[in-house]
C-alpha cells in the first residue's frame, strides 16, 4: 500500500495542471490600467500539478490551490494582476537564512522538506521532484512578497496571493514554512530606509515564531501577534517576549473565540499599537485559519468576521498613510479561498478600486 501511495503521488506530480491556470497571458496586456491591481500572483504558486491537491489532503489539510482559486475569482471579474517573473534566488535567500540551512535544502531536499511541511512520504521522492513541486513554488511566493512590498510603496497597499511563511527561521523551517519571506521583505525595506520602522501584524491563528527569532535584536521591527496560545507552536515560548503586542488566546473545548471576542480585541488594541509603534511600513500576515471549522486554527471567527478584520487592518494603515502589504499565510478549509476572495472584493471597495 505504501508503494502504491508513493507511485500515485509521483504520477500526480508529473501531470501538468490546467485547472485554476490564472490569467490568460495573451489577454493580460489588454487589461486597461484602471483594472490592474497591486495584487501579485503566478500560476507556479501551486505546489504540484493537477491531482496533488486531493492526494495531499490525506496527509495535510492545506489547500495548495488556494492562491490559484483566488486569482481565478479576480480574473473572472476582469482584474489584471501583477505577475511574479522569477523565483527568489540563492543569493537573496542568504540575506535572511544561514548558509548551512540553504545547503541542507539544496543537498538533502526531500528529507529536509518532508520534515518541514510535515508530509513524511515526500522523503521517499527524488530531490529534484520535491524541489520542483514544493520548494520552487515557495521560492516564487517569496519573490511575490518582495514584489508586493514594492507595489505597496507605490500604491499604498498590495496583496500577495501567497507567502506569509511566519514559522521559517534563519537556520531552519517548520510548520509548512521553508523560506522567511516576511523577514526578507522587512529587511529589504529597512536596508533602503535605515531610519524607518516596520510593523508586522500577524493575525494567523498560530504564533509567528520565525520572524520573532529573526528580529530578536532588531528594534526597528515591531510585532503585533494574535494567536491561539495553546496552539502550535508550543516550542520557543521564550520568543513570546520578543512580541511587542502579544495576544495569546485560549482555544479548544469550552472556549469560543468568535467574532465578538476576536474583533473586540482588535478594536481595543490595534489602533493603539500602531499609534505607539509609529511604523513607516506594515506587513500584514492575514491567515484565514481563524475561520470556524478550521481544524488547525481552533477558533470560531465567521467569514464575515475575517472580512471585517482585513478591512480593519487596511483602514488603520491607509488612514495613517502607512503602506501595507497583505500575505495570505495559513488557512486549512475548502472555504478559505472563498473567504479570501470576498475579503479582497471588499478591500477593493475600501481602497477605491471598485464600487460597492
């Protein structure tokens, strides 16, 4: 049975994906400028060709086609998206990762990645296959975060339909996060603006231990994090001290982190935190794993609650003229892409790109 499973996984990876292909390149050039959005996407974001999504659900609930589905939704509304032309390079990754970690990924790809993404069968596959269909999409999404950050500085806001790998550390990866796109975007901004400050608003259901470690001695970075306190990750608890605005929530049986609790916390704390931090740039990690029914999130926020959450973050940033870049991060239900699509529709109204 194990051999059959591995053969099925390999064969599914070798089939070219045609569903959710994204925007037709021939028609992309015809999109009027007023229909072009600072929203970043590439069809290569998807981790594996057609068939992989179904197989991966047996070992991990992450929807590898989430970004493609959101892009297809925007395409159906005739919006033009910004294309990510290339993956993040080896040299760029060394800006935020140790040489030893990058060498591990390049020389022992399958075994290392299987542990990071928590899918043991991947260790049985050839290194080149895992690099092509797991690491390459993550490198492309990391490049997407860098492009989105640039667009946010130009337009005041931008969204990457991927990224948000907030568990990736300088010397290791974990929790489905291999490359530190958040810290790379923050570092690039601070390199260009040494006297400025960056704020990371992490509203994924899990604590952002990766960027907390990366910026442990960086006073120009402020971290605002709302997460399940008794959720993954339970290691690195000392890194909680690095979170400037730290909001662990009790989740599990007998708890109810619903719209009233979650949005109420943000209404009381977010604006005050931004006023106190006075950031010049905001990186918003907008995980949808807080959605009710998400078995890895453990919270009970409704779809409408997530839409209001995203609008609240954008409102607080834009009313202060602070550029904000939004990353999709976690989300482990089949409904996640629909919630993201609806939220982006609402944000387009908020930013004046669309009418209500």
